[in-house]
C-alpha cells in the first residue's frame, strides 16, 4: 500500500488524518481508535512501512513490527479507548464514535481533514471529514491507524488475560470464539465483559 489516495488530497491541505478503530465486535474490553497524520507528500517506498496494509491482513508479528515504525514516521499520532462500561451505557456505535473523536482530540495539532474508515462518522470537533468504505485497505493513513488501534487493544487484552486467566483473553482478545463462550458459560462474566452484548448460544435475549 502507498499514499496514492492521500496525494490528491495533499494538493489542497497538508494535515490529513487517518482514523480507524479496533474492538467493535468483542464481548469484552474496550473499543479503541487511533488517529495518524503523516507528513505531507510522505511515501513509504522501500522504508519500514512498505509492507503496511489493513491490520486484519497482517500477521500479529508484522503488526507489532509496524506499530513503532508508524509512530516514528508519523507527524502526529494518538490512541483513545472507550471502556466496556461506556459501551454498555452508550451502545457500541456511539462508543466507537467517541473513541474516534477522542483520538483526534488527543493529537497535539488539529488536523485539517479526517479520513475515516467506514460509511458513518459523527464528528464532535469542527473538522471536515470523509468516510471511506474499506478505507483500511485503500488509504495508507487509515491502514496505519488500524495497526495502532489493533496493537494497542491487543496489548490491553493480553494484560487482562494475565490478570484473569480463566477466559483466554490473550488468545481471542475478547471476540466471541467457542473457547470464550464456553468460558463464560462456565465462569459467568467478569468485570470487563460488555453486559449489553447478549449471547444467543447461552439462551440470552
């Protein structure tokens, strides 16, 4: 992936910010969003980010290698997490929007344009934005944000797994795998589980 999507945008504006999230679907833990701004006219070429892609297409080892390189090459970056309690209170869509806006607000400089993965966005800041369906596989800045969000959240879930080894969070990261659902059936929900996410497999409605 390269910055071909950003180049026409950079003709009009310099501070272009890619935004993506990780963790909308899991049964436990936070939803995390990242915001990444690369220098104007940045190109990965044969550098450390030449292999950047949608985080879902990358191996865990490559994601872990790319995350520090993104932080080094980016002009600005920020990550924000919205926890399970807020997800239950707001719903997952609203919590995701909040995480995305919090990530932008955490940047040291306000961007001039946001490129947001997906087809919906609700801005809380007066910044123009564009949504890009499957943007994490089309837009370099969004792909970078997807990697930062994913690696940050995975690290959090590994720590939860160390704190409570009953659920295997370090393996499934809170997603509804068979292992995870069986652990919930056996042990019930722990404090980081999303109470608003019901499991039909367990007869919940």
